[in-house]
C-alpha cells in the first residue's frame, strides 16, 4: 500500500512539473501563431485567450504514468508489475481511445469539427473502452437490478461514455469550473483505487489531478494582459471526460458491491462527483428541445450562467459549484451505507431540482431589480 501511495503521489508531482513546462510553451506558440478564442456575445471572457491548454493533458498524463511504471519495472517492483499485467487490456484500449479523442479535440480547437463527427468519434472511443473489457455489467441495485447481460450493458455503456464526455465538455463555461469539478472526481477515484488495490488506475487518477492543478493556476489566476491565461478547449474537456468515464466504469467493473472502509455503493461512488455536470446537461438538453428544437445549439442556460446572472463573479460561481460537487460526494458516500441506492438517487435529483428552482427565482429577482434601477435612472436623467 505504501508503495502504491508513493507511486500515485510521484505521478501527480511529475504531472505538475511537466505541465508547468509545457503549458507556457503552448501559450508562446498560441500567441505567435495567433491561435485565440475570440470573445463573442455568448462567451464571458474578454480579450484574446488561447484555448489550447488541453493539448498538454494527454501527453503529460501518459508520460508521467509510463515513467513511473517503467521505473517500477527497473527496480523490480513485482506488485506494480502484477497490477500492470492484470490491467493491460483495459489500459491499452483506454489509451487508444484517449489518443483518438485527443486528436479529434485538437482538430476541433484548431480548425473546427462538426458535432456529428465528434459524436461518431466518441462512439468509436466507447467501443474501444468496451473492447478493453470495461462495460456496465452491474447496476448495483438501481431499478432493483444487479448483474445485467451484454445486450443491455454494452449499448448502455456506449450511451454513458458519450453522455459523460459531453457533460464535461458543456460544463466548461467559466474559469476553473471543468478542471475544478474534474479534480474532485479524480481525488475520489484515486483514493478508491488505492483502497480496492488498483494502483495503476490510482496513478492515472492522480496524474490527471496533477495536470489539472497546474492548468487551474493558469486558467483561473493567469493574467490575459501578460499572456498567462489559457483555456483547456475541446482537446482538454473531451479527453478529461473520457478519462473520468473510463475510471468510473473501472470502479463499477472491479469494485465489490460496497467499497471497503466507506461501505459505499460502487455506482453511487462512481456517479457522485459527476452529478453537477451530468444532471445539468440533461436539464439544458430538454430545455433546448422545448425552446428551439435543437439541443446542440449553444446558449447561456447552464447552471453557472444562472449563478452569474444573479450577480456573482466567475470565481465565486466556480467555487460554489466545486464545493457543491464535493458536498454531493461526501453526503452520498456517508448516506449510501444507510439509504437504499434508488432512494438516494431520488434525493440527489430532488436536491438538484430544488437548487435549480431557487437559482431561477434568485435570477428573476435580480433581473427585476436591475430593470427597476435602470428605469429609475432613466426617469431621473429625463425630468
């Protein structure tokens, strides 16, 4: 266990180091080649900011984890060697899908890719993950179901993979939000893998955490005037989404019905840190269908847009949502031991619905106050 913990920490520190070297170089090239994310009426940021930060994610994660595993082989660490041999199939196909989506995301950030083509690529990635042996074969009590057949599990897995990837992609709307929410998930997944004896996946989790921490600094605290600010772009959000669903499926595949120490339902543990992006995309999807028929047209109706519309700053909105994701995870982990999984999921949905209704009322009140203030200002300026 000590060796696994040290390996995971080393992978995280290496990712922080390598990302700290690579991201400034990406910034330099972006400004020299004028590869910017130009502001428009839908976007919140002001000024030209590169959106190629995600180009650093996959190379840094793969290099850091591979380096740690290679060093473990050199020193004759049999535990890591056995762990790698046990998980070689899933990791190999997982890396193939990650690399494929990485290239699609890069093409989208540089020249643009139609959403239909991106969906096809995501489905192929899902098939690759399934070929690695990771598919939903157990619902862990949801709808009263446990072990399910491949006829249900395989198409359900494809749907879930595409769903989570796009949920992370769509929640990436303000500084630090996608990286902050994903960091919470990677911490939880990394600790879980250490507890259930899957050190390779723990290293992947903490390596991803390391690169996101370095990116978070440039994204949230970087000064665009000094050319230090960067966005992750589709390259980052798509690959991070794939990594999260890959690790979540691994927990469902290898974990027992309940996780040691916590006694948490495995499905609840895999889902909890992703509740905000996953629930939000469902709400936005159906709202867009009701309003204008096309769920793929962008708008400003995500939960972070609601918080901004109340009058909060970007960092405050990001902090509130990351804190909410953490609280969802903590409460679900604790309550899962005492509350049946379907009831707990209903409580999560109820909490999410009430929170959204509250934010909607607050937004309407704020907009009414702003409108009233403008009308008063107009009356006073035109006596």
